[in-house]
DNA sequence: TTCGATGTTCGTGAAACATCGAACAAGCTA
DNA sequence: TAGCTTGTTCGATGTTTCACGAACATCGAA
C-alpha cells in the first residue's frame, strides 16, 4: 500500500465512485455494483483498487465480495479518505457508480 | 482543480518530491530544483502540477518561480496535503528531488 | 548585436492505462 | 452431465503518460 499507488488508484472517477460506495464500511457483492463500463473493465478497476491496497476481496463460491480497508487506510494515511470523500461529493465525482435495484441479496 | 486531477498529479514520485520541497510555502526558482531527470522532463512535471492546480508559476524576466498553492489546496481538500506529506515522509517518496547547493540566488 | 542562461515546445519512442468483446474457469443447479 | 451464473483472463485498440534530446524563444549582459 504505497502513497503513489493509492493516488494513482484514486485518479479515475469510476474507482473513486467505487470507493464512495464502499465508504460506509459495508461489504458489497459484485453483483450489486453498477457502473457504466463492461464487466471486464469493472473487474480491472476492482483489481487496481485491490492491488493498491484500498480494498479487500473475498470469494465465496462463485461470488465475490468487496470491502474498503478503512482501518488500514486510516492508519497509513490519516485524513486522506475523508478528504477524498468530501471532495468527491462536492465535485460529484464517481456518481455514475451505484448499486443495483436489488439490495443485498441477503 | 479537480479531485482526480490532483490525485493523478500526486501519483508520481518526482512530483510528490516537488510538492514536499515546496511544502514549506516558500517560492522556489527553477534553478534551485534538482531532480534526476532531463530538464524537459522536469518542465513536464511542473506543468502537470500547474495544470492540476497544485502550484502557481510566476515568470520574472528569464526565470520562473514555483509556489505551492497551499491555501487553495487546503480549502478544496482539507487534510489532503498533510496526509500526503506524512505518508511521503514515512515511505521516503520523492526524496530524489532536492535543492541545488546554491541556496536562493538572492 | 552577439552570447549565455533559462525554460518551453516539438518530435519521438516506450510504457502504462482504459476499454471492449470473446474466451475461459469455477461453482451451483437441474 | 449439461447448463447457467459469475467473475477472470486474454488479446486488440486507442489514448495518455513519461522520458529524452534537439530546436526554439526570451531575456540580460558583454
């Protein structure tokens, strides 16, 4: 989890949107995520986030679950997440990313 | 000065080094800056920082002076600069960038 | 005006990135 | 076993980024 890696990961609106979505700390199923890109592209973005250390991915059977590593993030870069989240909200960055109508499939 | 722009600008070690150097708020002449790249490349990085809104450049005769836009940065992204600076120090990011032996030519 | 110093811009090339569709692998389920 | 769902991986493609040297522009000094 390096500084430049994290910065690079956050330099794309889709990834910022994913971070915003996960910012509440809840784990999300892959199927819930909605972004205006092909699924292979979404897979790519999630991999970038994971490689940068921003998220953690858990596989369960054929499904994947993503979670923001808030604690680690806060320990390594105190204040960063908050700064990013408020700026993203102000500028409306990443709002193209959302959740499926069907809430958590339980 | 957009979130993703700033993040992208900070995703390169040389640029982080420049920001660290300018973090004390003092204006620096280009001639003082030392980085392990060609001058055209340094010019490029300084342009990226300027375009992202992180710095301000002033031209005086044949010389250029750079300055970090700390106030604007703090207003737009409170806490971000601090987070970046401490992380950069911890990881020793951008330490390749330094000042010339000759201090401010004046 | 000629020279030297200082940056910018240009042309180029290598690498990285974003994106897509198609092919693939792995589990469930019928 | 066959089929469906889910997500990853694999080219392919076009764009952006980083880097360099060379050429250019500008200014002050000789």
